[in-house]
């Protein structure tokens, strides 16, 4: 038995959950927040048999599209004037996709 933790954009969370459920995976969705952009994420916990892990990961990959966004949330040092502190500079960042962890389950009970 394995548990897959998939961290996806909140924009993709519902779509991924629906696709996994349609393919008979049990999914628990948690609302989380990323550290870098302070944007909403969905952390999905998927319990499955070891032989179905690759199928679940492929479904996640196929559903979570990567996209780019320009943001001003990243502070950069103001070289012109150190006393001015930090200014916000527009930066293009890549969003979407997924961060996936797979771990062994020592014990599983469904009561």
C-alpha cells in the first residue's frame, strides 16, 4: 500500500480530484498555501496499491497543465538606493504542474 501526496495549484485541484475519482482512486483534498508565491494549493492524499501508483501519477501529469504568469510578489533589492529597501519587480514564474511524493503505508484501516 502506498500514499501519494500531490501538491497542485488550487486552479487544478478540482479537475485532478475529479479525474482521479473517475478512475476509482480515493482522494482526500486539503486546502494549502505555497510558500513562494503565497498562492492557494490543493494537497491531494491518494491511497492506492503499489501497482497503481504510476497510473495515478500519469493522470495527475495529464491533468495539471503548466502555465506562466507575471507577478510582482517577488521583492528584489533596489540597487540604485540601498536605503530605499526593496521594490517589487515584475517576474515571470511558472505555475501549475504538480509536486508529488510517494511513501509506504505501514498500516491501513478503513472503519
